[in-house]
């Protein structure tokens, strides 16, 4: 118990001092995580998803809400974007009919003082590429809540709970997503405090259903970097000019990953405006993530081969590739 309190206190002190925020735009004091003292241990060497091909077409996007509550006192409204029937492009259509097929699921965690809709530009691109993206709004770190940074430690369990409920829709009679979810192909992703949450799902709160992870401006502080379980490839994305979560902290967590991994670095990137506003950086980040998810969740080897070119297109970013 004492160790847990010390870990929580350390997380709170660091995050509060940094002003870690999902949509931070101003300059904040940076913080650093201690460098690892031991090399990570290797685990299962290869992705578990069998070889296959991702959809080549782009989909229209539907959106819906799922009201969840863990343990009766942790409300978790979930926004779900999904491939829909109709012409691709345009704005997401509420409760649109789902496209034909079974689509992998990506759980996305927002940053401190953020909300799922803040990331709609990014997440709808993923849905249009053939993924169901489910993003809970956390009860104590979403905008409009008490903004208790300590609660980040509870969020990996929130995501696992929400994942269970989302996957159950595939077998729920009458649900619009019945028969549309590839329940054995799941990834987790998140930004800032949501990146911490995502790392936690592969370390202290390991969810064995996860096949891959995408970490935006994240660090292992509070959840550790003892990556565990079967191999789950990881893609880290970090701005080298991040004013909130120091680039070296993200790199330190990345270096601890014992599985296939890559790190997309944006030399001019800050804490995350590239995720929130349309532009060259968003397109590079989104397209790189899509190719990564196509490879890890669809087993699409061609996507893996395309990924380095997408990552370095236009000189916006560099890629450390160990996939």
C-alpha cells in the first residue's frame, strides 16, 4: 500500500508540475522520466494476427454513443466511430448503417482535460480506413470534471471494462454493430495522459486481448515500463519540441518496449496540435498510424512495407523503425 501511495504521489507531482493537458497549447515546464537501468526482456517475438489484407477502399463514417458505468460510480460515455455504408468523405453521420464486413477495434484514450471529440479529425480517418474506434470520456480527467490526475492510474481498468462492453455489441441481438466487429483484433491508443493509460494496458494493467498499441506524447510514469505478455507491436509518436511531456521521457518508454516497435518523431512537433488540426503533420501521423494498424490488426504485410514512406513523406517526421 505504501508503495502504491508513493507511485501515485510521484505521478501527481510530475503531472501537476508539467500541467499535462490533452489539448495544451501554451508553453509548460517539461519533465523527464528516469532513464532505464536494465534492458527490456524479450517475449513472444511476432504479432498474433494471421496474414491478411486490409480494405483498399475508403468508407463513410458513422458515429454513436454508448453509455457505460464501471462499478456504479465511474461513468464512461463512449463515442464510437465506425465504417458505414454510403459515399466516403463528409462528416460522420450519427447512427449510420454499418458497412458490411468485420472490422478491428481500436480503443482510444484522450488526454487530461480533453474529450474524445477533440480527436475527431484523427479518429474518423482511422474509421474511414476500416477500423471501429471507441473512445471513452474518463470520469475524473475529461474536460468538465474535477481533473484529478491521480485517477489516470484507474484508467487502464476503465479501458478494459469499456472494451469488454464494446466487443459484446458484436453478439448483441438488434445492435447496429452486431456481426461487424473483429473481436480478436484489438489495439489501444492514447494521447498524453491517455498515452500513459495506453502504456498501462501493456504493463501494470496488461490486457491480453490487445494486439498492438499507439502512444502519442506518452510516458510510463506511474504505470511503469515492465511490458508484459504476448508480443504487441507498438508505435510511439512524439514531438521533439513537446513542451509538456519531454521528448526524452517518451523515448525512454519506447526504448523499454521489447516487441516490434517504431517511433515517429516530429522535429517541429509540440505536445499534440498535429492531432487536433488538419494539416501536413496530421496527414503524416494519421497515414502512418493507419498503415501500422493495417499491419497489426489485418495482418497486411504490404501496409508494413508502405509505412516508412508514409512516415517520412514531406520531411515532416523521422522514423526509428524496428518493426
